[in-house]
C-alpha cells in the first residue's frame, strides 16, 4: 500500500472514531467530510496545507487526534477555532 493510501485510510479511521463533524475545507464553498474515504481520497493530495472544521460533542479530542493524524503523515493542517 502506498504512503498516500495509508495516510487516507489512517486519517479516515481516526475521524470515524468521533461523533463530531470533521470536514476538510477545500475552498470557500467546497467542504469534504473526512469520514468519507472517497471524498478524502479525491482531495487529500491536491493541496499543500489543509484546513479542518470540527464541531460536535467530542470536538476537543477530535481536534487533537486529527492534528496528530495529519502530522504523522507529514501533512500540514490547521484546525479552525
């Protein structure tokens, strides 16, 4: 399995463990649900820097986990407050 596919699967699996909404901001009007492996696979390597929006009952834990998941695969991520 290539490192890109591993990153997509890993990030998707981490996101799936949270109740919060976790979306990748692709542009001002386009958002991808990180829990959708298909959507994530189409967008993850198009950008150099990623922005996530996380909202829900376990958002603080999800934010920490997602930042670690992206960093583990050397992907630059920012989480909107």
